[in-house]
C-alpha cells in the first residue's frame, strides 16, 4: 500500500547504518532492504563484525519512501540513530485514522480544517 507521494517524514543517514538489519525486520511495508556498497562513507561500529561482505559495506537502503506509514518501528529499533521519523503524524496517519473512524482526514497541515490532505 502506498500513501501520499512525497509526504513522509522518514529520514535515513547511511553513514550511521551498521547493517544490523533491524529496520528490514520490523518494517511492516518493506520500506528497507539490504544493499552492498563500496561507498567511501565510514560505517558505524559494526556489531560482532557483521556488515562487511565482499569488500563492501552492508547497509540498509530505502526501497520506496512512499510506502512508509510513519509507524516509527524502524527508528525505535535503530540503535545507531540512522533512521528518524515523526511517528503518527502527517497525511499518512490522517488517512489511516479517517479509514478507521469513517471521518474526513485531518493532519494539521493547514488551518483549513478537515480535508487538508
């Protein structure tokens, strides 16, 4: 399921990623996957030597930012501070809440009231 394009608050800093895989495990919509990188970025400290493969650095990457529902599971489980998201805010949350309650979506993105999304 995709939400509104280009509205998510999801942030990701690959330089802080240690390749632990928690974000891939906990994301309900598959927003993250692993990739091998020969990047010149200095990796975060790697747990138990994990993350180095084939001379590259194993890091998470975002597959499709617009799939993010801003639940916050990835950020809460990232011990290295590589991921940030304002959980439960924005238009994605407003659309989910409107489906649950049957009302109009409201997200506080303007002072115009219901329907701003």
